[in-house]
C-alpha cells in the first residue's frame, strides 16, 4: 500500500454487496466513483449501470483499471485528483449517483467539493471513517455537531446505514468505517439569502466552542455589523444570548444569517 495515498482496499464480498444494495442502482443510472482502487466496487457497478465514470489518482491502479475495462465502452477511467477535477466536465448523461470508498485523509474536502457540485448529483453512497460519518449526521447539542454537520445537512437528507470493521480491508485501517447515504436536496433544508455569509457565520460560531454564541460572534463585525445588531437579531429570533453555537439547528443558523444579511443591507443603504 502507498501510505501517502491512504489506501485501504475493500476486499470483503459481503460488505461490497451490501454497499451496492445501499446505493440502489438501476440500469438507467450514471455513477461517479471516486478512488476505485483495484475495482472492488467498480466491477459490480459496471455490470448494472448505463454509465460509470471512475476517478483514480494512483497511476499504477489507473493503468490496472484501464486494462480491466478496456472492453467496456460505458466505463470511463480517469487518471485525476478528485480535489481538482471539474465535475461539470465529466460528461454525465444525467444526474449521477456517487458511490465511493473515500480515502480517509481527503474524505472531508472531497465531500465538500461534491456538495458544492450538488446540482450534478442525485444521491451519494459514501464510505467514510466512522468518526467523520458521526460528525456528518450529528444533531444539535452533541459534541460531534459542528460545521461539517451543518454543511452536509443543509443540502442533503442523510442516513447512517452501517458500520464497517477494519478487517474487511487490506491492509486493515486502525479505525472503523461507516457507510452514509445522502439524498441531495433540490433546495436547501432552510432558505438562505447569502450562502457565503451563512457559512462564515457557522464557521465562526464553532471557532470557540466553550464560548457563548454572542461572545464568539461579537468580535467579528464583518459578520454581524455591530454587537447591537447581533443582540437585536438574537432577541427578534428568540435565541438566548447564553447559548453555545453547538445548540442551534441548521434552520436557526439560516434565520440568524438571513436576519443579519437583511439588516446589514439596509444599514449600508441608509448609511
């Protein structure tokens, strides 16, 4: 294994079949696979779907897969980095389903890129490090709830499907994995007027988890315009100034961001 690429190859047939069932593929589907490795998922997927595009960064594995699928015109193997490829240029025939055993070390940035390109995808069946998967599905009030939870839940409905033990990989990782099923939403879970402001607000809210939401945000005037406006927003939205950021739902953050954006806009106009 090439340690720098964090490669742990899925080798257990039962887990492979379970992940394919979870993806719920049909003959009309287009599938994007990221990090196909030796083709453990690629082979069974290719026997089901109309179009399969697989992105492999490792040159040796890429060559292996190119040879393996040389007689399969509906399968396209790309030698590329999933953090750099433009998903819009891949030539999907329809909205794609993503099926992937993501490398641990780049799973979170790849997940964020997929969400950024969510208009191209309908569903994602992803194997992640269990710790990351638990952060993705975490609910307000828990220690795992944070920026990643809110980012994912704003744009998708997520199901925690099953845990995957280390022994089903070669070589086995030191931690457990888990499979999540994302159903991408046509519209965000809550309306957001300014996504850039929303994400900056959420990121700052979790920057110092031990502080109250008010104390964490008030030192960032570019987000709140002024402490007075923040206090007015919290009061108008019935959010206690003594709460910590980890207690607010996705919807509550959306309402807070929208209120601030709207009143900052009017403040700029009138000032």
